[in-house]
C-alpha cells in the first residue's frame, strides 16, 4: 500500500495586498448596490453616494463618498462613511 504525502514544495501564497478603499457592484441599473469598504461588505445600506469629476482648469475636484448604513450598536442607529462632503456641497451650490 502506497500513501502519498503532501508536497513540501507546494507554495502557499498569503496575500498581504491592501484591499481597495471602495468597491461598488451593480447587477443592473435598478439593483441594490453591493458596497465593499476596505474589503468588508457594508450591509443594511440606507444611502450610497459617490461622485467623481475630472479636474479641469476651474480647479481641484476631489472624489466624494457618502455611505450611510444601519448599525444597531451605534448611539444613533446608523453610521456613515464620508470623504470630502464639504467640497461636494460646495460644487453643488455653484
């Protein structure tokens, strides 16, 4: 009887890559987006807002992210992930 031993030369690659900051997936235009923030899926979404505009001669246009989701452990019942809200609101007023 011959028993095969697992190969000791088999390389196991452990990924130390940083996950993307934000991923938004849509199956179709009317579907609920799947949102991943720093590699973790955000469940129970209330609002997902993302805006990117190319910089031009009028100035700097930072990417805007505003995601609100239910978090029952939070004092207010929800949490938000926000980047550049001030710049986004300023853009809308012009």
